[in-house]
């Protein structure tokens, strides 16, 4: 026979676990916690560039090198959905976009891809978060999201 106090503890523990499970599903769905893709490397990703696919869809191809990102500045309009492709030419680098849920690794011989939407105008800093050598602290780039043109 289970004691009344023990039954309350078990029920409380089950409710708390259920709450944690719901929080995980919320984070995955409502907060768009996407899993990044790792793509096989080919010559397409060697050149850093910004490509416009249509009015609100862009692709930015980043190449990380000691100690900079190319392109160092990318301009996109507000409300754009951007596919980010990140690779490295030399060592392992990190790729973190402040104020966005973007945290990628730039690995030589590999390409990491994620999609992010920029709904607010501003300057989004990109920094390397993986120690890559003596100039690591200076390794930055910017994504500048402009107000829509009227």
C-alpha cells in the first residue's frame, strides 16, 4: 500500500516531468529550434557571396579564414528568409549570429546550413566562438537588415 504522502510526491513528480516534456515540444515548435544540416563539400561553396533568389529569399555563402569571415558585410531587406551556408578554408571556426538562434561550426571540407528569418531591422553581429588562433578575437562579420524600401 502506498502512503498518502508518497502518492502526492509521485503525482507531483509526474506532473513536473510532463511540464518539462511540454516545454521541450514548445521549444522545438513555437521557438523553431531547427537542427542544422551538414552538406557534402563541393566547389559551389568556395566563393563567398550573397545571392538573391526572389524578393524575400536570400542565400549567404560564408567562408571562414584566419581571421575573418567572407563576406564581412551582407545587406538584406527586413522580412527576408536567409539560407546560411558556412565552411572553412583552414581550421575549425565557430559562427554565431547575435540575437538569433544561429550557432554553427565552420569545418574544413564540410558545409553547415541553416535558415533564419530577419524580421527586425538592425545590425546583426557574426562572431567566431571557436578559438582559431591569435587573431580569433577580431573575427567578426555583420548582417545588416535594412528597413524595407518604399
